C-alpha cells in the first residue's frame, strides 16, 4: 500500500487543477510509505483506523462435499432453449401471386425457416387474402398499398388537384404465407386462395368463420386460385416445396 501525504500549502499537481495540492516538490520523485503485513498475518487497519482493510486469508480451504456447487442449468434457461429449438423446426410456405384482369396466378414458391408471425385476428388494408383447405381457414393476411398508385397532394391547391390522386394498376403482385404444419404435398391441389377487396373498415375481431360469411357487407371477392399445381412452377420453386415437406 502506498500513502501520499497532502498539504494545501504545497506545490499544486501540474496540469490538473481539480486535484488537491500534494506535499512534494514536483521536480523530485514522490516519497512513499509502504505498509507491509505483520508477521502474525493480522491485516492493518485503514488509514482512518475505522475498520480493517480485509479479513485474513484462510490457511486451508474446506473442499468437502458440502462446498460443491450445482452447475446445472436453471429451469428458465432450459425453457428458452427448448422454445428456440421448436422455432428452428418451424417453417412456412411463401407464395408470390400475380393478379391481372381479374385472374390470379402463382409465380413462385419459397420455403422460409422460422415461425410465421402475422396477426390473423384483424384486417388492416384495402385488400386481404384467405387460404382455405377443406372448408377451414389455415391462413389470413392483410395487403397494404397494392394495386394502386397514390400521388401526393399539390401544396398550392391547383383546381382539380386537391387531395390525393389514385390510379388503379392493371396488374400487381403480393405474397401469401401459409404455415407448413397445415400443409402437405398431397393437400396442395386442394388449397384455395381467395383475394378480397375491403370496401369499409373492419373493426371486429375475426372469428373462425370465413371472411365472406362474417363480413358480407364489408368485403367483396376479387378473384380466387383453386389448387396449387406444383408441376406448373419452376424447378427452383418445386425444389423449395419438396424441401419444406421432406
């Protein structure tokens, strides 16, 4: 331990105005006092004499069975690890669909690893899709800002240019996501994908019923695709589908 005596009348520490003055000549080496442990291993007291600096170090350490530590993983960690393992095994099918002149076709299919994180209890957007298999809905999603071009309003307020101006596109594309756990190779030809136009906002929570049955006045069917024909897809898309269900 090194102790330096301080004095307000001594030379200031050069280059550091916030430190108190130190009782040494800055041109000479600092004088120091070294405190060593006493022969009986009794630790010295603090500078102010209030308490000991540290407890004596034991000569022998108890290494009996009672001192062994439990290095097993906590329950919370094990649960997180199992959850991560389940999510690693999950995957979904992402389909790229093309709509033109009221008809819908399938362009591409791709396997995506991981859980499908989509809110399926509400609809936000001008379009929505629903995937039906054996009269049961297995996927649902909202489609935002697709099928139209939206201009910005004229800041100078020229007549006939107030507000937003919308232009409907003759064709557009969107993606559909379906959990792999609800599908198989043999079931793909039975899948139906329905595209709806949302005419008025839907504020109610979506139930297990089909959208057409639950919201007859709020939505209108635009088109639907009946069955997924794997052979009509590219070789790459076919490989993606087979890898998903192998």
